[in-house]
C-alpha cells in the first residue's frame, strides 16, 4: 500500500488515501474524509512507484 497526500477538489483540505501499488492503472470513487463528497481517484504506478495521480470532483 502507498499513502498519498493531496487536496480535496471540493473542500480544499489536504487529505490522504491509501493506494494499491499492485494495480498499475485504476480509477475508482472514494469519499473525502473531511467533507464526505465523492472523489474520482486515478492513480498510476510503474515499478511500485506512483507516476501519475488525478483526483477530481464527480461531474467535472
């Protein structure tokens, strides 16, 4: 597992999520731990290193 810190696209708070580095490319929905709004998360890994990350509000 890989912990990644980023800013919520709704409330702008800095939050963290645990990402699974065993899957090289994925997209899923996870709620913000502060404001509870759904965030579309798209991490990308290469050689167990995070090489791409996008977190966006649903519908944007």
